[in-house]
C-alpha cells in the first residue's frame, strides 16, 4: 500500500515537475513569475483535446504538434503582452500575467463552453504491474515524457549556442546586454519554452483529467510552491521539488485525507525554507 | 582629431554623495586617455554612466557627436562602446572558451566565432584555461577574460576600469604592451588605473577627478607635477579597491 502510494506520487510528481520546470526556466532568465502558467497548461490540454477530436489520433502521437502550437502561442503572448513590460518593475509582471490568466480562461470558455471534456485513449485501460504495485499507463508515460523533456531542455541549455546565450542572459542581464547579446530574443525563447513545458504537461494530463477552463488553477499553486522549494531558477530543484510534492500528496491522501495534501506540501516548503531560505538548489540572492 | 566620446556636464549622486559632479571631458579618436584620481573620486561612476548602467542625473554623453544619454545599455554596446569591470563579472556557469565564443557568436558565423575566440584567448594568455568553468578561473585572470569578451564585440572605444590592479611588475609590463596593441588595432581607450607606471607609459593625456569633480587635465608630465594633483593624492591616498 505504501509502495503503491509512493509510486503514484512519483508519477504525479513527474507532471508537477514538468510544469515547475517551465516556470523556473522563465524565472531563471527573466527573474519574473508567470502567473498564467496554470492556464498555459489548460491551453495545452485544449490543444491536445481539439487535435484529438479533429484527427482521432492518440494524444501521445500529438506531442510534437501540440508542443509546436504551444511554442507559437508562447511567442505570440510574449510579443503581445510581455515584451512591452520587459524592464518594468516585477509587480507589473504579476498584474499582467494574472490578467492574462483570466483572459485565457474566458476566451477558452467562450470558444469551448465550460463543459467538462474527456480524451479517450486505449492506454487508459492498460495497467502496468511491478510486483504489488500497479500503475496506470498514462501516468507512466507522463513520467517518461517528463524525464525526456527535462533532459532535452538541459541539453539545449548546456550544449547549444542559443542555450548558452540564454544562460549568460540568465546569469547577468546587464553584462549580457553590454556585450551585445540579444537578450529580448532570449527572453522570448525562455517564455515560449516555459509555456511549451506547461502545455506538454497539459497534454500528458488529458487521459487522466477532465478538460475544462479552470483546470489549471490547482496546478498553478502547486508549481509555484515547487519552484520556491527547489530554488528559483534551478531545473534540478524543480524536478526534485515536483517529485517530493507528488509523493507527499499521494501518501497523505492515501493514509490521512486528500484534503491534507496541500497542507503537507506547504509544511515541507516551510521546513525547507527555514533551513535553506534560497530553496534546495537555489544559489541565494545575488549580491548587489 | 575628432572626439569619439564626450562627457558634458555629467552629474550623478547617490543619496547625498555627489559621485560625479558636473564633469566634462573629451576622448579623442585613437588616443589612450588616462582617467585618474584617488579612491572614490568618481572614475567607475563615469564608466557606468558612459556604458548606460547608471542613469545620469544631468548632463550628456556624446558618442561621435550624437547624444546617447537615452540609449539603452544594449544600444550603446551596438554603437561600439565596450567596457570591463573593476570587479570582473564572468558568466560563472560557462567555460572560459564558451563565454567568449557565445559573445563572438552574436555577430559571426560558427566558424568565425570559434576562430576569433581562440585567437583572442591566446592573446590574453588564457588558452590553457579554455575548458575551465569561469567560476574556477583565478581572480587575476578574470579581468583578461572580461577583456577578451568585450574585444570580440569589436568596440570602437574601450573603457578599461583598473585592469592592472594586483599584478606584479612583470605582468604590468605585459599588460601595458597588450593595451597598446589593442589601441594600435584602432580602438580608442579610456584607461582608468592606479598603477602610475602604466598610466605614464600608455597615456597621451590625463584627466584627474577628485571628489567627483574634474580637478585638471593635460599631458602626463604637467599633470603629475601639478601641486593640486599631488595634494589630492596625499589627502586621500590610493589603494587598489576591488569594489565597483
Ligand atoms: N551604486 C552606488 N551606490 C552608492 N554609492 C555609490 C555607488 N557607486 C559609487 N558610489 C559612491 O560614489 C563615489 C564615487 O565612487 P566610484 O566607484 O566612482 O569611485 P572610483 O573613482 O572608481 O574609486 P576607486 O578608485 O576606489 O575605484 C564613492 O563615494 C562611492 O561610494
Ligand atoms: Mg573605481
């Protein structure tokens, strides 16, 4: 029973991790929090659902098209509402992205109505057994895709020219600007990449969750907690934080009450911050 | 000769401190102009105002006759204003080679960028450190990494903020030769330095700041023997400060 809960938690944690990785990439480069990250996940769910409805294909086959759509949406949102406020105080960013979240929910509600939608996959009916533990295939796939996506992002940041320029921008914006790095482009890329990660998490959730306009809400809160827990801007921290959050939620849910799960995650956050105010993998506040 | 850079009545205060107080001077195209003065006299603040890190409270900065006071940091860099930092600011997560290459890459093809990065690192004596992560690079080498990074941006004017602090006499001689080589390649230099030996060897003209004000300017001999300058240095002394 405990093993089963831990596995369930790790798998769900994988999805949390992916949303949080998206959030932490945006924060790492731009030093701002995207308060519409949960709604980007929702957009990913709708993109997967709509394409699935139109083509009849399994959402897993639609990963590349949905990621492409989400990347383009991310670029579009950036140039429309984010680019104009680059360099303004972080509070502007909070207000704008919160507003964006409302707009996205309303637009989706107008187009698709608030009805709950479902995506049916054959994978849903298959369970994978590991000794006494049984796991739903969609969850295992979600976890696998998360690992692949995170590794791909890391590889991109470490090994490509654009990735290195993004890291330079993330580390010291002023110096990067002084040396002629195209920091706007790197901001746009980081934002779109973060949105894409949220969208991919959304797609991975479609076989497990109902698709509806407000589905992103709980994910938004939990992914912010995870990012702070892991250390702002740290990808490894976001992954570990996501897995911890998933396990805590599953174990508390199974043994005590699902209602206590969020409280448990916040308790861990408080404990971690008490000992490491910069989060598990945080580098700490930069000296002025 | 025409001025490539001109400071006009430039002002900047921090709280009650007038770090730069109505300062005006010109940098002529092709020269090495020395900017000296005791600790806290406003030299680094001038560099920060010219490169756009600080917003001036008043006055103007002209680059090739055009005001750049409203131009962004990035814009000034694109125009050809390059600088190093008194306390170096490496990209700690990247390797020495990658941090130069990433900058070179912004305006060049992959091939050209690799080539020029290798060459410049060699000139700076950093070839053996190419694969090292910048955070491990010895402190005294970091200024040269700053220099390598800014040189690949092809600056027209280079603001060097105390690149020789902490070097031994041999290294100072090498550095003097290097700065001269950079200048000969067509880059105008604003040279801030407490190492007077280097200043006298390199600079055709000096500008002296004291307490944020322009004290005097002129050829090195006259300036160094000026009683006002001697008094300013005796009054305040100088040491190699490693802060901004
Ligand atoms: N960011 C800042 N905030 C507050 N005060 C500052 C700041 N930058 C500079 N100052 C103050 O402005 C004055 C001029 O400093 P600046 O760094 O320009 O001097 P400097 O001539 O470069 O000195 P040093 O030779 O020690 O490098 C000093 O009194 C300094 O304390
Ligand atoms: Mg200084």
